[in-house]
C-alpha cells in the first residue's frame, strides 16, 4: 500500500520560530510537492522537487524554503513563522517526468500564535 | 493563475446527477481531478490529457475541451460516498499542477 507520511498532524508554534515540516514517501517517486490549503483558496503550491537536491518555486514560495537530501524525504522550512502561515500543509508525491497521479499525505495543521 | 471551478457548492439527493466545471485562462496540456473528504487527504480521480487520452477510475467520467480550455467532471447516480470537495488541477506541461478553489458536493438521502 503506497504511503506518504507527514511528521505531525497538528503543530503549534510561536511567531518567529523556525519550523520544520517533514514528509516521507515509500514509493520511490521522483517528484515531491508541498501545498498549503486554506478555506476558499483551494490547494496552492509552495515548492516542488523533481530530484534529490533539485527544487522549483511554486505559486506562493515567499516565507518558505525546502530541502531534499534523500529521494524519499522532502522538508518544508518556515525560517521565521508568522501568523499568516497558519494553515493546513499537504505533502504529495508522484512518479515520472511529466505530471501524473499525486499521492497526498494526511496533512499537518500548523497554528502560529 | 488558478483555474475557476463552478459551481462552488452543490447539494444533491442520492441518485441525482451533477456536473462540475473547470475553466483555465491558460493553454492546457492536462487536467486533473481529485476528491477530498472531510478531514482526509485528496484522492486522485482522473487525468485528461491533450489529445484525448484519459486515465482514471472506471466509474468517473470527464471531458476536456482543449480549445475552450475547459474540463467537466460528470457524477451520475450519485451516492452518499460521493460527498466531498472536488478539485481540478491544470497543467501547461511539466511537473507543476495548479489547483482550483474547489467545489463542495453534498449528497443527501
């Protein structure tokens, strides 16, 4: 059974803290993605990676960075968390060069106080 | 720019049909459909590719009009299990997918 796991379901942080969100997939997929989901705004792409150490900005990369040191792991980093980054964060993975079926993790609900 | 979905929300009685539309302002290579149930991760339904190829589940049907840059998802004989938020995603090629804001579907007895 294919799986994408995320390190936490719920996370509460304070403004200014550095936050790490971890995502691991066990399907040997080349591509990994980070989205944030907000009511009325749908899923918005933050960053994606198509290979180890490779990354590309999505539609809303400001305030975020990512790291992919191993194929199965993709981390989202909030260098200095702010209240407007309170959101649901979803990780996904897919196989192959061209866009294919994406498998999503369960999400991390981050609250920044 | 995100594709535009319509309607934003719809309520059906079990057994009724529904159509969800997705429209993009950019040229499309592919359109993707996902369903997300409350509190769960989005789940893949279908990919429609330029040129007519489709990949997806047997009980879901959809269309892709390349000229109009539109796609429609057809839900027939709806069941309670169809309830959820439906997202379309558009791609102009490559690995990036841009999702719409979603259509909330509720099926009642």
